[in-house]
C-alpha cells in the first residue's frame, strides 16, 4: 500500500465555493428587497394601462395637439445649464415655493381662443416614487385659465407637473419638470 502524505484540498474548495454562492445569493435577495419597485404614472395612469393602450393614447394626443395648445401661465422658471457630458438637452424647470402653490394652465385653440368645455385633471408627482402624489381630478376654470386649488408642498427636490385635458375622444397632456430648493 502506498503511503500518501500529500493532502488534497479540492473538497474544501467545493465547500468554500458553495458557501460563497449561498452568501452572495442571500446578499442579492436582501439588497433587492430593500429597494422597493415604484410604478411610473406616465399619462396619469398606471403603467399597465398606458402600456396596453399606448397606440390609442398617442393617437388621441396627436389629435388634441393638432387642434389645441396647453401652456403653464405665470410660473417662474429655473434656468438649467446643459450638462456638457450628456447629449440630452435640459429644459428649464418650474420653480416651486415651500408651502401652498397653485398652477394656472391656458388651453387654447390654434387661433388663440380659450377652450372652456374640457375635463381637466392635474397630478403633482415626484420622479421614481408615487408616495407623494397629489391628484386633482377636476380642475376648474377661472377666467380664461384652468387653476388648480392650492397644493401644499413641503419636501424639497424634483417634481413633475402633469396635466390631462379631455375634449371628446381627444386627450392632451402636459408634463413639466419642477424643483423645490431646500431651505438653507
């Protein structure tokens, strides 16, 4: 019988790799569950609804845009510098104030006349979360503009102002970036 004084370590390596795989699998699951998934609310509806009906939504929007125009009135803007490292153009953002805010939208036809018989809804949302959404189902007309009731904004950061205007089988959308500077 041969006397083997050389030890083999391959069984230890297999057990070590197995333990490493279990630890990394546990870490992956723990990291994934600690970051909740947030739904988007493009077109002021759940992602599943907009995904299923995107062709009808875009067709309706195109019809609306061919007859009407939506503009935010009287809002102060923050000038955003273009990022030199990005090819994406940056648009100016609406400046929000801490506390109560209201927004006035003018919906006009192509000749500049105010359109009064629309069903208008407004949504104040934050990118990547729906926790702070403030939805106003019916925005009433005051003069020649649709004015939201006062909306209290307390958290600084990025926001999105979304407006949906329905006229028969046509629906128009306005989506603007907004920002509330933190207090110093």
